[in-house]
């Protein structure tokens, strides 16, 4: 594989050698004020000229030994002139970041957003993602405020979209697919999101009905672009939860650009405030870099790298959870012994070469490698009491357990190790047929090599009686009937798997902008296909193939009202990843089929002015019909599949979002979503899917004090109806259809801007700062007890199994300092 990667890089380098200019030439790349390549810039002298391509690149032949004045112009940006006199065969490079023309910047922003919305993507401002408050700040924190996206754990960056689960979402950074660790089972263990907002220049999101050029998953696409700095910049973010810093810059000739980000995260502030008293020592850190070098105006090579080191040491001590009713309060009191030690170390590197073969054809070559080494070790003995709570106000023992209804213990053990290597080789091409039509294609090879050892068991004891597994052949009527069979664990999983998966996938799609009478129309049609083969030590080799046609149409009527309509859909497949092939016993089942979903999405964007300020109302009505469904149970953020395509399902709903300047100069929005999703396992009837989140209401709001505009407020508010409470992995989900309580959370942040971009200090210790602010944050300001899952506790005496909620973090305070240099 190393030879293959080296060969690819050498080929890309060799291609650049054929691009040496033969005449007096001026060339370069033009950026906008956000350091993003700017396509369509007019580069002219006299009556001749050219335009920058979609990568912002231009190449122009000019007369040698002659005074030439070049003009760079683009609607919404200030014109730039460049005086040149080049000698014969001289090759001159000029790179420039154009400055905004304030008078028409609103039009430019609307046009850019409209172009993405036409394609079914929702653009999100990276600056909002950096500023907005949340338990896990970043892009995922902003996604939580969108309709149709559900996050029920503030310590997790994993999200469910329109009834799908955490494994059904695609994430790309600069067109490179990125991955997550496998073994994490709770938000406390996750560490950091892959996406570093300090490096981000654009964020686009699709909640369904996406184009064929995106990969094979069922639910959503998050498309991230990392920026290419045009000059030196640096940023710093510090708080009680950790910190981050980023440094970027470019060479004098603009050929080389680079940006590096470092992050550290410590969630102990949240965990120490929860009901379980612990010794908690988390260490989550990562380093990322994005480097680019332009060998010529037609060839650029980029490198994306990431190293993440996550260490999670957890020693629970005690826990008391009160539940039940006001009339009959019950408490669970637990004393722990033992600890958990987890390690998740990931390494990721990717090369991306972009070669502008001609004005109408651009070729891209991508090679990436991802390795994760993970361990999950724990031995925890939990000795518990279930009993009645003292409710006598004024009593010294108020809130304590006075009478025990059940006593027992539970020993959980794990020695899980996983080592996975994923290698991708990909070629993509973009062909401009004419000014209105584009053809895109791609081919990709993926090699997945997973070595996995699973050793888990659970022993349950109640009042001295060992509880046997819930198997009919081993009915246990203790203490009334003695049972003299050997003692066995309640659950026991032992497996060792060595699995290889080879995938070949490709796509082709066509896009066209046209008119229908006086109405504007955008069409897109395409098809994806994937073939994969599962093999390994002691595993029978199985190959399968799926084909996924998809289409979109957008219509902008010639009306006085600014309306845009979208209709998209098609067949979406999710060929099984390793986790979907492994059942609850740890056995790999290579014959598991790809889950299939037929999407139909009807959308509308209505742009209007309210209070003389711009607003947009986005609405989407969707329906999904799912077949070959692989049922699963959800334990916090861990998914355990049945590895059996024995179910069908459906999802439908309505998402609405009103976004605009509720406060002049700021962007805020209100989201409302309705969802219903159910599944039918083995034709036994429809039941709730684990992600059946019926109703959602979210507000993301920015404000400032009118007389002190540098004093700003950020509010992130979410209300979601309760999820199904889940079931033990061994249990029949048809017997566990109760719901958790509603999820209600509000996070508030207040900051004061000491230095801002348009008002920098000319002297003093604040002179180096381009921006500087300090603030305070309150997480869960109403101190709501939200729950993520249930703990199932069994009492042998009453033969009752209690589902006891696991509560999330209460109110937490934080301080934060941000700066840019």
C-alpha cells in the first residue's frame, strides 16, 4: 500500500512538469475575503481576458515587453488593478484576496446561499459554529439546532437525522471521507469531534435526498471545507473545559499555504456535577493540519492530517438516583468498586491532487489512510440497594433510603481490543459540457482491515442468588425452587475476529441549469454503485453489489415572491460496515445485506423582508421507505446490531426553520420538526425505532446590548420529546416500548468584545490582537434532569425489573477567552 501511495504522488508530481509556460504568462489564484477560492472573477486587459475557474485559478497570455494593466473584477468585491511589463517567456504569478464592496455584499451572500440551497444543501456559517455555546461546541452543536437532527447527550458529537442512527451520516473534509472510533459507548468517552472549527471555511449540510456524488449512507451529508490562509493568522480559545489554538499562513509567492490546529478537552467539569461520584481523569487531545502547494497554476497538491489521543480513566464511587412517583418514591443507591481504562488513538492522513487539465475538465486524485487502535478495559462491581425514600420534610434523613426492597450486586468485565486500518484510493473528474451543464464522475477503492477481540461478561446477584441468563430452557425460580445447575454469567460475549472488506464504488451524475418559460430550473440526475467482499480468518467470503439511482429538480418561479421549490429522491443504500456485521454475540455474519431506503423530499425556501431585514423560511416534507433493515439496540451512543436483515421500517416528517436578522446585524433561527419512524421485525407488527423523536423545537439566538454593542449574548435552546427508553441487548424490544422523559436544555453565553476586527488598538499590550473577547457560560441554565438511557435493575424477591434513568449533566458554569492575532 505504501508503494501505491508513493506511485500516486509521483504521478501527480510528474503531471506538473508538463505545465511550464511557453510565453509571457500571468497566472494565480483569487480568493474572497474569507480565504476561499473565488470562481468567475474577470481578469482583463484591453479587449482580452479570461475568468477564474471553480478553484479560483486563472492563466492569461499577455504581450511581452509591453506595459499592461490587468483588471480583476467581480460583483460584490472591489476592483483590483495590476501593472505589468513581462519579458519574453516570463511566467509571473499573482495571488490576491479580494476585498468586499460593502454596498452590495448582501447580494453576494444571498447568491452564494441560493446556489447551495438549489442543490439541496443547507449552508451554515462557521463563525456561528465557533461562537455558539454548547456542551460540546463545534459544528455538531449547530446541527443540534436544525430541525430533523437530534442529539440527546451534550457530551456527544454524534447525531441522528430523520430517524436514522449515528452510523448513517457521511462526513467529508475537503472531499475526503473521515471516520470515528468504533468502541465508544458513552459521550464521556468520545473525546473530540474530527471537525476543527478553527480551521473551517465553509459548512454545508443535507438531511436527505442528496446527490449521487456523495457516498453510500442512508441519512445525511456534512460537507466541510478547511481554509487556505492568504497571510499569517492565529487564534486562541481557552476555557475551564479545555482549549484550542490554530496558526496559519502562506508563502510570499502564495504557492504554499498551511494551517495547524491543536485542541485539548476535559469533560470532568460536566462529569463531576452528575449524580455518580467519581474519580475521573480524561485526556482528549488532537492535532490537525491542512497544507497545500501549487506546483503550477493547473496543479495543486494538498495534505490533510490528524492525530487524536483519547485516554479515559474512570473510577465510580457512589450513586443515588431517585425515581418513581411523589406518592411512592423509590431510590437506587449504588456503591462501586473497580475502574475503567479506555484508550482511543486515531491517525489519519490524506493526499489530494487537483489538476486542471483544461478550461472544461478538472481531475482530482485522493489517497487516504485511517488507523485506529482502541482498548476498552473495565472491572466494576456495583452493589446496590432499592428502597423507599424518606419524604418527611424537616427530617434529618430526608432523601435517604430507609427501607430496602431489594439488595444485589452486578459485576461487569471487559477486555476489548480493536485495531482497524482503512485505506482509500479515489479519482474524481468534473467536465463542463457548456456554460449550463456539468458532468461529474468518480471511482473509489476502499480496503478495510479489522482485528477485533471481544471479551465481556456480566454477573448479577440478588440477595445471594446468582441470576441466570433470560433463556427459556434455564428458567430460574429462586429462592422458591432450588436450582443446582452450574453458575454462569448473565451475559457472556467472547469472540476474536480478523476481517477484511474490499469495496469498489463509483458514481456519475449530470447537472444542468436551464429555463422553463420565464422560470429558472436546475436539474441533477445520477447513479451510484458499490460492490463489496467480506472475508477473513474462518469467514466464508461473500460478495454483493448495489445500484443507487438519484435525482433532483429545483424550480425558481418568475414570481414577485422570492420562492424556490425542490424535489429530490432516489434509492439510498448502506452496505454494512464492520460494526453492522457483528451481532450481539460478537460473531461476524458476512452475508448481511445493505440496508435500503427510498427517499422522497419536497422542499421550499421563501425569502422575504421583515422589519426591513432579510429572512428565509425553509420547509421540507420527507418520506423514507426502508427495507433490509438491520435492527439494533441503542445504549447511550453505542449501537449493537442484530446482524440480520429481518425488518422493514419507515420514516416521515416535516422540518421547518425560520432564519434571519431577528436582531439587526446578527443571524438567528427558530426550528420546528415532526418525525415518526417505526419498524416491523419478523412481521410481528410495527414498534418505535430507537430514534423515534416525535417533536422538536430549537432556538439559536444572538443579541447584543444596544447601548453597549460589544456586550453580546448567545442562547441555544432545545426541546425534544422523549426517545424510546431502549432495552437490554439480550431482550425482546417488543417488551420495552416505554419512553424517556422529554429532553429540555438551554445554554446561555455572555461575552464582552475587548478588541474587534474593525477597531484594533494602535498601541499598548492589546496591539497584537485582531479580536479579543472574554465571557461566561451557563450550561443547562434551568438545571433540568435529562436522561439518555435506562439502567435495568432486577429484584429476585419481587421478580420486578426496574428501568432507572441515567441522568445527564446538571447546571454547569464556565468562563471563556477567545482571541485572534
